[in-house]
C-alpha cells in the first residue's frame, strides 16, 4: 500500500500544481489578454452576434475609433446644382480619409460629368445593405433613406426646400413636413438654417459649414482677356423663376457693359441683351468664365449659401448680390461685395457704381481674397468626421 501511495501522490501533486499554474496565468496577464481580445472582437463587430448584434458591434467599434463607418448619401439625381457639388465634396474628401462612401441616386442617372467625383453612384434598386450611416440630402430622399439598412440616419438640410414650390402646392407641404421628422439627426451647412430649424421646429442641427476648393476654383486663363469695357456675368438657371435671372437681365439692360450669361437650365429670352451665352458648363469651365469677367450679378430670391459670389472672389472678380437668405454666411457689404435690396433699380445702380469706380472694385477684390482664405474645406471635413463617427 505504501509503495502504491508513494507512486500515486507525486503524480497528483504534479497535476494539482499544473492546474494551479494554469489558473494563475488566467488570473494574470493571460486572462487580461483574453478579455482584451474578446473586447476588441466585440468592438470590431465581426463576432458579436451572440450578445450585441453586428450593427451594434460595428457602431461600438466606430465610436472607439477602431474602424470607420460605411456611408451612403441618397441624392435626387446627378444634374448640375450647388447642393450636389457640396455632397460630392463631402464624399470625395471622406474617401480620401479612408471612408467607404457611396451615392445612391433616386433616378436612373448615375453619371456626373460636370464635377470631379471619386466615389461610385448606384441606382436606388442597387442600394447596399452594409451601411453604418445613411444621409438623406433632399426632402424627397427621406423615405428612401429610411428603407436602407443603417445604424444611424442623418438629414442633410441645405435649404428650406418648401420654398422651391408654390406655397399652396402639395410638394411644398410635403417638403415642409420633413423638418418635423423625429427619426433622423439633422445636419446643415448654413448658420441661418441652423437657427431657423431651432426656432421653427425646435430641432438642433449639426452645423458643417461649406468650403471652397481652391484647387478647383481659382483665377486662371480667361476664355477672353478682360478689356477696358467692363464685363458683367449673370449666372443661374433661367428656367427656375425664383433665381431672378429675368431681373438680372433687366438691371443691366441700359448699362455700358458687356453681358455674359451662364445657365444650367433654360436660355435667354430673345429680347434680353446677352453678348455671350453658356449652357450647362462643367465646374472646370466655370473658373475660366469667372476669370473673364469683372462683375457678377446675382438676384436670386431663394438661396441657402450662394456659392457663385465666393467662386467669383476666388477668380479675382467682385459681386453685386441681392439680399436673400444666405448672404450673411460670408458676404459683407462694402468689404468683399455690394449687398443690395432685391430690386432691379438698386441692382442697376450698384453695377454702374462698380463700372465707374475702379478703386472700389479693387478694394472689394482684396476683401474677397481675404474671405476666400478663410473658407477652406479641411476644417469642415474634420467636423463632418466627428459627426459621422457617433459624436452627434
């Protein structure tokens, strides 16, 4: 018996010791390492169905900075517009920072040939189901954005779009009612819109200011060199009445100047005075047109930000702008532009004042140059990243 005990006990002792060592390792660095591995797996969201679910796991990882969200912007279409240009800047710059971004078009159009684009555009029927964030960009895109699987939904508001239609129309009412929605986080690019949404709807919107891409828009070789005779540019879709193009043509009718026009939709009436006309031009071409003209006249009655005056500043020109929502974003009367009442007579007088006063033109051009330097995109995309990664 003793010899048996003598043979068995050491084995038992060794086994006990071995188990003790294993337990000791798990209680120490090994156990912490295992916990860390499990936590990282949870945060990355790849193996968390047992407890959290894929989307919640990915969102935890996004908030911790372990991975970047996959983003979809839902757009109404691909036609020329300042609003789409802003969305393309968001998408391009996010992609440059390592984000997976896709645009989903509400109509059959998936081609943008007027502005640089670095991300894919797909039809609504081809919308992916792996997005973390979906961004509605127009009132009519809201329902489509709701149907796309995502953890977070954002409504990017670039104007009071109810003003795009007759006040009594169904579309105007539908657009207005989207600002009452409760299942989206609101985001906007204009200070006046942020205030309006809060005052009218009690909605707090994240403010992501617009920027100017100085690599795309800057003074360059003109289509035709500027001469002694002042050249005035009228820009805007003629077919859209609230853009005020007929008033702009009326304002320059009697002035001693050359008149150029750019329209993305519609052509000048035969009775309007127009020395040169461009229709549906690319963004690349616009800097050559701006650089060919001395003065830009804008008389729109509905705006949110007014990009053309800022672009004109970047190209070495000066602007006369009728007062409208958005003029207070960056336009300062008698510093970088002339801001006037929305009146044909006032517009005509302001343009004539610039024609006659070269020193005033030069002073406003200098103020415009200083303004452009403050409106780069980097700061805005930093803010956008912060918003998209769960810090809304």
